[in-house]
C-alpha cells in the first residue's frame, strides 16, 4: 500500500518521532507493508515500513494508546478526527529507506493518491 504523507510527517517517521500513522479508513487485511510517499513539494517514495500492529478503536482510546509516539500534536489529532467516532493507527515497524527515492511511475501509479493506493505486489 502506498500512503501519501505530508513531508513534515515523513521527516518525523524517518527520525523515529512518529511511530504511528493515523487514518480514517482501515486497509485491506492482506496488506502488511507501507510505501511512504512524501507529497509535494518532494513528490517521492522514500522507503517502506512493515505494519507491526493496527489499533482500531474510538478516537479517545487511540489517542491515549499512541500519544507518546504519535509524532503529531493533540490539536492536529483532534482536527483530523473531528466528527469521527473511530480512529485507526498503524504501528510502524522498522523503516527501510531506499538508496534512491522512487517515483510514482516506478509503481505504475500516475497520480498521488488522496490518502492511499493499493499496489501491485509484483512492483
């Protein structure tokens, strides 16, 4: 699965400050790796990470369980889930950075997805 992530958050993932990626929609059950795509202005895939666990619960519980390694402010978290009852957090495993950043075309993707895109497992 390729996730579009703001470059600021990508930098926090790389530094280890952000150990969870938050989403409003759960991924398919057969997906266990994330390709991290830094959105504009970078527009590049920087690496892959294994999904160690998924926390799916009400917004308050997800915040409580992830706050020490969320890599985002409480205010950002609240704004992102405003009006939502459920939150999903992917616990990120070890990040494998690419030697050279990759382009979307390397994955057969023409446009950056709004949130995520499922990738062909052969790419």
